[in-house]
């Protein structure tokens, strides 16, 4: 039952075993857990939630949903309506740190009713900043690879090459140097040197390689 101050009273020391297990799971969960009401009030926050939002439990309770979530985010209103209609919702939202900076969170919320008829909602959330960054980096890499692939030109088919000067006849019938022909149709570049056989022909007796 909710006290006049709007906070859930502390659990009594003589908790049933099931409630004690819940409290242990609540405290040890790696995901952030918030006990809230459907209207946005917050009654409790576990240590992971405090770490995610960069606030103490009391600061989270005082902030409420308005202080933690960007309420201008249209996804928030869609999720609230979805939860109202189905009793549960899942999605990504923009959360707010104490300094006002925003970061993405993934959240799941479910509405339940206690034995006295009070409606509560349990919200499980996690900071997905690293995942979003990795996704963005992956998308950027894919984009770069696709661009690189689109620029690759492949040589194929039968090429007409002069047996003497080694020029290649292009599609329009003109003869081009091998370097020019390949450079236009691929990403290859050329550097020039002399093979050992040509070195001996041009510079007999030379020891250069």
C-alpha cells in the first residue's frame, strides 16, 4: 500500500521467503529496475538503475518519469498507449542524465495490481549507448564497403592486344596503352621498372635487378 508521502513503505523485517527472494533479485539485477505507477511516479529504483541514470535512489524518485525520460519523444507516448491497451510495452527511449545530456535506453514495462487493488508498473531498462555506437560504426563500415564495391571495375572477356606494341583495342576500336586501358577499368595503378630479361637486353653486363 502507498503511504501518504507517495512512497512505498520499507518492507518489514519478517518477509516471506518469496518476497525476500524478490528483494535480492531486485538489488542484484544487472538491468535497471524501477517500481512506478502508470502515471509516471517512481517509488523505488535498484542500484543498477541508479548507475544507469547517474542518480541516487532518492533523486530518481524525486525526478519521476519527467525527469528521467525525454517526454517530447513520440515513442514514449506510443509505448504508454500500448501499455495502457495491453498491459505491457517494449521499446527504445531517450533518457536524460543529471546534466541534461541524453542517451538511449531499452525498456520493458508491465502493469500489475497488488492485493489491495493498487496499480503499479515495473520497468526494466538498460543503457544501450555502446550498442548504438557499435551499430552506427557497423553501418558506416557497410556503407564504405558498398561504396568501394560500387567503384570496383572488373575486366573480363576477350581482349584484342597488339602482338608487337602490346596496346589494347578498346570498345570504340581505338588502341590504348595497356596501362591506360586497365587504369580506366579498374582501381589498379602502375609503377614502372625493368624485368631482369629486359635489363640485360637494354643494359648488357649490368648487375642491376
